[in-house]
């Protein structure tokens, strides 16, 4: 029993030395590995030797003053200022089409002629009746001068003559209206009849519409009713002309709110000399409702949106300064700053997720933006 106790007493120091050797080996390995990963010097040692964190390179831009336009975004369509489906005033058989589809015409141009042979024959008979009634009236007037007829006979003859004249005028008007004419200058669209078709007063013949200018029609939510005025500018795009922006000037604001979507119909005239805008086209529009020429704007990527606030990191004396800002109009890659940042202050536009208050930064300037939140010019 005594020998066993002596053996345990001799083995205890040996185990302690072994444990110490293992711990020392682990510490050396950790130091060597940290040196390899950190470029030969541990990060903590380097920072401690310098006394502070080295400045982090960041991309910065400058908050500047520029023109900002308050605008409403909406969708809509293109409409012709005047458009009509022409129908005949008289029924009959179409004997001649005097137009080509897609043709430009002036007001009064003959387009379709309906058979008027029966009307002309009736007009000839009415003309003979009129001549006979006139002769009868002249005869009665001569007899009246001789006191051979009563005044009532003169009145009957006069009425018969005027009735015959009216009947002839009606037939002549029907003959005139058997030729369908353009009610206004425009472009002929699709036709729906051919020569030889029998038409009535309800038959569609063709479409006619104006093309220059056209009308941009949008619907604006009723909450913006107070900001709508005639003369405002509508900028819009169409799918057939990617990248091209068209403009229209508001000339109509519907005084009635549409009950289905609680919207107000707004229409503007848009020049269309090249006929690029077709009636029925879908448009994405932007209605300018107000202008602020001296607003503060920054690039959109300078704003860090959080759940409860919007943050902009300004650079003050080489360090990051956290600013809670109120945003205004956004457009074309820039955003208006209502408050929180002053014009001329540099703001961080890259690496926002690594920022903290007082962090040393090394600014790298970015190209100056040339557009404001309205798409207009800005000033440094």
C-alpha cells in the first residue's frame, strides 16, 4: 500500500508538466495562425500600437441645391381629340368609295356615295309640282287683281306653292346627304363596308380621327384634387418608343370624381407631328404639380432606410456623423432632403452598412450628379 502511494506522488508532477506543455503548444499555434491571417501582426496588437482604428475608405458625394418638381405618377391612355364612326344619313346601296384607308382628308371631303337615283327621280317630280304651284299662284293673283277670286283662294294657292317648294328642298337635301363627307380634317381608319353593300342609317361605314395633336388621359386619386390646375405639364412614355419622353399640357380636369376608383380624369394635349402616338396606346405618366427651385438633394444610395427612420451618414472632420433625415421627392436616382443635411456637406454613398458614429473615414469623391429629383438641373 505504501509503494502505491509513493508511485502516485511521483506521477503527479509529471502530469502537471504534460498539461502545461499542451497549453503552451496551443497558445503558440494560435499566435502563429493569427499572424498568418492578419498579415503577420495580430489585429489587436496593431490597433493598440496605433492607438485608434485606421480610416476606412468610403465613397462620398456632396449634398447640393437643385430644382425639385413635385409630381404624381399615374397610368393612362392616348385618345384622339376628335374621333367618329361615320354612318349614312340615307339608306341605300353603296355605289362608290371615294377614299383609301389611312388617307388624310380635309373637312368636307366626299368619302362614300350611296345610290340616289330614286331620290333624283322624286326630285324631278317635286320640281314639276313646284313649277305648277307657282303658275297657279300667279294665275290666282291676276284674278285677285280683277276681284274675280276671294282672298282665301289666294291664300290656298300661296300655301300650295310654298309646300311644293319645301318638298323639293327636302329631296335635294336627301340627295346631298346621300354622299357621306368628312365632318373634320383627320385620318381615315378602318372601313366596314364595300361597294355594293346595302346600308341603313345605323350601318358603320368607316372611322375618322384626328392625329395631331393627341390627348394624354390619366386618372389621378381624388386626394390630389387641390393640386390640379390647367396648364400643368404631363410627361409620359409609351412602349413603342422606349427611352423617349413625350409631353402634354393639361387642358381639362374633370369636375366629377369617378365613383368606381375615386379618381379624377385629367387630359392634356400632346403634339404628335410624326404620328408616333396612336389612339388607345397605354402610357406611364408623371404630372408635375409644383416646383421648388432651391431644394437640397442627394443621391438615393446615400440614404439608409431603417424600420423607423431614414439615415444619412455625413462626413464631419474625417469622421462619420449619423443624421436622421426627412425625405421629399424621389426621381431619377436622387432624393430631396427636407431636413437633416445641409447643402455642401459630404455624405457617404458606399459602405453604409459598416458605418457607426465617430468612425474614421477616408472619403473618395464621386462624379457630381447633374439631375435633380425632378430630372432638371442642379447647382453645387
